[in-house]
């Protein structure tokens, strides 16, 4: 692939495209304006499904409008809820069948900056995402540390990722070190073997 290393949000999607096949089930944990949801919808094809979460109605409305305009709405399920409840919305039969979960953290561009992702909910959401992905699936996180809560979120996620057991996961951290204006940084976590310690009572 040419231009693999590009701006972080595109770089993340470039890497994810290697993990997603037609018919896959994937999750966008932060729908926002819907750009990532749309990119995932294209990658999963007609038989695939994208679950997209956001806590703001305006974000899901923007995502819905974009998906309708582009003709991809029928393969997407939009959920107005925090991503730390994602397991409650995903059918039990799909646990460890999800190929990708993407988090693009921070706030909705051009909207209320007060409403932003925080470590308090992001960390449990990432833990759930790691339970949901299949072996060789990936969790991708785009982090912005230009604001105080983003800095704490990034530090917490890096600490968590570094401490993941190496027998079960590969965790990678990508930082574009020569760019201006604090570009986002990326974490990718892939699952090496089934953990199967999820709540079997569901
Ligand atoms: C940077 S934007 C996402 C950009 C989006 N992926 C796109 O392609 O346009 C971050 C989004 O996360 C949402 N968000 C904040 N806290 C959340 C939470 N706990 N659960 C789900 N979404 C959340 C915000 O409402 C915002 O829309």
C-alpha cells in the first residue's frame, strides 16, 4: 500500500483496512460526524454490519445523514449510548466475532467542547472492546492530548496498554514526531488468543 503513513486518522483507517473483510461485524465507538462509520461501512460490504455509538443525538443525526447520502445506512446500527455500555448492545452470539473496534476520542468538531470522551468511560469501553474482538481482531484508538482531559485520557490508556499481558495481546503506539499542533496519537491492540472470560450469564 502506498501512503500508509499519512495523517493519523487516515493512517488508522489504512491499518484497519488490513483487518476488515467483507461481511465482518465492526464497531465505531465514537460516531461523531460519521466519517469513520462510513469508512467502516464501505469496508464491511453489503453483508457486514457496523455498530456506531455516540452520546450526542446531534452526532448520530450527522452520522445518519452522511450514511443516507452515501447509501450505506442499511448496514449500520446507530446507538445513542455511551461506549462503556457497548457489550449490552451487541448480541451474545457476536462476542469474539468482531474484527475491529475504533475509538476516535475527544469532542465533536464544531460543537460543544465540554462534551468529550474521558478516561472514566473510555477505559471500561476499551476493556469491553478487547473482550468483543476475535483472535487477530484489532482495537484502534486515536487520542488527542491538546486539552487537559485528553492528556489524562491518553496517559491512562497508554499505561493500560503497556501493562496488557504480552501472551494475549500486541499493543502498538504510533506518534508522528515531526508534525505541528500536537497531532493525534494512535494505539493499536490486537488479540493473540481467545480470552473467553466474558460474562457467560448473558
Ligand atoms: C472526535 S469525535 C469522533 C469523530 C468521528 N469518529 C468521525 O469520524 O467524525 C468524538 C465523539 O465522541 C463522542 N463521545 C464522547 N463521549 C462518548 C462516550 N462516552 N460514548 C460514545 N461517544 C462519546 C462525542 O460526542 C463525539 O461525537
